[in-house]
């Protein structure tokens, strides 16, 4: 009994450390101030969170990067109306990935990345037309288009490599 309790504490501690490491990654990635690098790190962290922490931990991490970026001034203030949708796009990514990954990692990644990209592309065009002046709208539209797909796929590849190594190490 005492050994089982100790084992549960060890698992909880490992999960907490994993969450903190991923939290640091999604928190500091926006400081890089390069959409492709930042997005790749954030998406990789979110997908790794699904694998290591489950949906609860992953969804909690989905909330943070855009909020941090906005409050730190790394995300232009005109993007504020998009923040809830960026968060929702991240939740869509992890949810669909989680649903489909059990068969095959990439069977989960590719539809999840495509649906997140499609959601952000279409919703951003709608939000931009309502809230944002045309001069800035074009830049934001580009940010919410193909880079979203690229960073989700690159993040997925990084997540696959890292979790494969982690799983191989733990199985040995």
C-alpha cells in the first residue's frame, strides 16, 4: 500500500514537472518574436502535452500563449479580437489530435492541423472584416493563413520525434 502511494506521488511529480516544462515553452516561445519558430514550439508543446498530460493539461496550455503574447505586447493590440479564436484553434488542434492519434500519430496530426488552419483562416477573415482596418487586415490575414498549417505540422513532427524518444527511453 505504502509503495503504491509512493508510486502515485512519483507519477504526480513527473506530471507536474512535465507541465511546468511545457508551460515554460509556451510562455517563452512568444519572446522569440518569429511566427514560424514560435508557432512550431507552441504547437509541439501542445501536442506533447496531449501525449504526456492528457487533454486537461493540454487545454490549460492552450489558453496561455496568445494571452501572454497580447499582454507582453508581442501580439499587436489590433489582434486582440482574434485571441479567443486562436485559443479555440489550439483547443481544436489538441482535441482532434487526441481523438485520432491512437491509430497513428500522423493520422491524428494531419487532420488536426488542417482543421485548425481552416478554422483560423475562415474566422480571421470574418473577424478582420468587422474589427480591423484594411491596412492591417492583410498582414493579420496572412498570419492566420498558411503559417498556421506550417507551424502545426512542424510542431507535430517535433512532438513525434521527442515523444518517440521519450517513449523508447521509458520502455527500456
